[in-house]
C-alpha cells in the first residue's frame, strides 16, 4: 500500500534504518558510513516533505525536470532553507539536461560517458559525479562497461571542476538478493582498484546485501514511500 501519511512514512523509515543497522552489524560496519537516499521519483512534494520530517535528508530523483519542479515546493514545505534537502540525481543523465543538472544536485550518480563529462565541465559549475557501471552487462541498462572505466576516469581528470567520487550501479532484478551479491562485490573491487570511496548501490530489494558488500549510499524508494503510482 502506498501510505503517504506522516505516520506511515515514519514507520517505514524507521524499519529501513533498523535493517541498515542490522546489515552494518553483520558486516562490522558503522551505520554512519551508509547514507540513506530516499528515491522520491514520482512522489509528490507532500510525501517528500513527510520523509523529511521522518529524518531523511538525502533525496534521489531520476528526471531533471521533475526534480527541478519539485525542489522549491519541498523546500517551501520543509522551511529548511540552505540546510534543506540534499538532492541527488540517481537516474541516467541526458546530455541536453546536463547543464541544468550540474547546478541543481549535490551529486550526479548516473554519468556514463566522456561526452557527458565534457558537457558537465562546460556548465561552469563544480560538479561531483559517480560513474554508473553496468556490471552485469545488461543490454537494457545504462552505464559504462567495467572496461571503459579507466578511460572515463582519465578523461574526467582533465577537468578541475569535475570530481569523480565513486561508482554507482543498478543490479539486475532478482527474486533472491543473494543472486546479485557478485554484482555489488564487483563494483566495490572496481572502486578500490581506482581509489574511489563512494559506492552507490542497493535499492528496496537488495540494499542489505549491498551494504554487506560496502555500499556507502543506498537508494531506497518503495520501502520508504510504498508502492509507486
Ligand atoms: C527507482 C530507483 C531506485 C529505488 O528503487 P526502489 O526499488 O523503489 O527502492 C533506486 N535507484 C534508481 C536508479 C532508481 O531509478
């Protein structure tokens, strides 16, 4: 059920936090090292503000236009000003939206090409990015291949305004989250090989396994907001 009442969202956020803490415990990690991003795509400003009141500070949006329209509405509802929501772009970024995105989000999770990096560098904004990696090589998914990463990182290093902070992946759909553990592990090894510290991986179906494998950012939608409209 999609319950957008404050109490429904608050209870679900509490449950997700407990599950994060338990996964950290199993992995011998400090929960402070895991940022919970509420994936708020398709959610109206009221639901997002309810998540804010439940203590969520990081929000993930997939579409630049949808996010730009929502941001001022949510910020008005939370009344938090500059200490307000931190907006992450978690979806794939199209080049024609890159300039608008560069100034509006704290970090862009879905960057996967050198041309996109060029466009971001031309935006005039200091931009923090994660490279999206299609670890499992799924034809239907965005993301660079693991083999392309070296060249992408070298390309981005030319630009002082572009800061590559880590890697992001969307794991294949699986009925058993254990099945995608190797995907998360592979992303962690890739990040380690490139000295990158941020690992954005894990969603409603698989965030605990992702945390056990080293996720620093999990992107959770349905477990917080209920089923999407
Ligand atoms: C929608 C989405 C999520 C959250 O998915 P849930 O299954 O609702 O937790 C995370 N990451 C990306 C890139 C998404 O598009």
